[in-house]
């Protein structure tokens, strides 16, 4: 069986890929083949460059046919079809799926499964915003971006719902079983994405291999925007190094500070309505698909464009700027 893991973004995909790559020898003995097609040169040479699959980068950079990947994927699967095979990239979730399907055309549909994790819409919205912010990819004012994004979701919910994603997957991969999974640590096997995913694809964790993964604290919206501001001047590589130094300061670590409470309620309710058929098919015991978020009294008072939030951004930017100066001094010393 070949499992095509589509992500989605911000659902522990990078952690899962790193674990599988770092433990590939022991996992191979346990019956898991982390496919090398897309992670190694097409001629089979060269080192395995990164944990995730590179086919998506190829698709974004060229319009060349997918035939080389189709042949390599088919040959590798044929050589390891007695094992559970895995291909993973969070970029697959938003890529041109019909074109991606061409790379798997030599694998019988009944020998494939397509998996992706789902998470609460408002939580994903917040995580995606902060990822964009800390990478310096916010177009102008963050608050304006949020409002524009919400308007886009309202106008075209099919592009953002899990029902829409499932329909696109089925159209591109007819006959392949789709397996959505819930991204919620409190309900995951072992409380983490590694144990949960391996259990779902039928691979036992080898003896001596630990799946303990550090739980990264959620950077605040102010911290994310501050890293984006300073990071644009430092460059992407230095910016990534800087984010690993985030201090445990209240202004730097915070959740539920992107959407205002009424926006959060609207987004979760609106997309839940779009996904009612999806819930009934895949999660019939969950009503609703995601339970209501219980916000603290402080979180209920959150408003983005308030004096308090402007002050938080100023504080966060000063902290990040000092971190950058300290980092530069250490590099030069």
C-alpha cells in the first residue's frame, strides 16, 4: 500500500517527516518505506536532501511533463510493494492535484490511500497567518489582510472547506480511498502526530525509538509580525535562526490573538455548515465536527486594532531587535 500524505499545512507535517527520515533504517525494518522518489535525484544518485518530497517544487518551477517522476515512482513502488510506502509533503494540499496524480499513474488506485489532517478552521487560520507574518509575507497591514481573507472565504467557501478539498482529491485520483485524520493532540494516539499517523497506516513504532516531540509554544501575533519586520532586513536564514531564540515572555507567546471573538465564531460556524456532508461521511460520531472554543475572559476582550495590541507589537519588535543584535555580536566575536 502507498500512502500519499498531503499535509495539510500547520498539522505537524514537518515533525512527522523529520521523524520518519531520521529513523528510516529502523522504520524500514518495521515495514515502512519512506519513498525516495522526489527526495533523491531522479537517476537514483545524490543524498536525500530534505525530509519532505520535492515533487511540488518541481511542479511550481517548470511545466515539464511528470513522466520522469511517474516512472521513478512506479519502479520504486514495485520494488517495495510488500511494505507500507509513504510519500509526504504539506505542499501537496494546495498543488495542482490532476498534475500531481500523473506521478502516481502507474500505481493501482486500490493500492493507494490519500491522507490529510484536518484542524479547527479558526486555529488553522491563526497558524497560517502567523506563519506568513513571521516569514515577512504579509502584504501591507495585517488587519486588512485578515479582513480580506475572511471576505474571500465567505465568497468562495469551497476553496477552504474540507468537503471541497475531498472533492478535488477524488476528481484527481478516481478510485483512491481518502482518509482524513483529526489534528487534535488531546484525541491523537500518543498525543502526537507521529504515533497517531503510524497507527493509522498500520506501522508499529520500533523498540528503542521514541516519538516524543517537543511542543512548540505558540508565538503571539505581535511576535510573528516583529520577526517578519526584522527578518526581512536580516534575510531568511538568519531570521529562522532568530525565531528559535524566542524568549518566554508574555508578549511573545500567546494564542487566540489573530481573529476577534465574533470573527472566530463566524468562521467556525460558516465552514462547519459547508462541511456537514464531510462530517457525516468521515466523522459521524462528532457533532459538531469541532467543539466550540472556550475563550478566557481576557481572550474574549481581544481586539486587534487596540492601543494594547499596538503596544504589544512595539514591545515584541524591540525584543526581536535586541535578539538580532545579540546574535550578530556572537557571530562576529
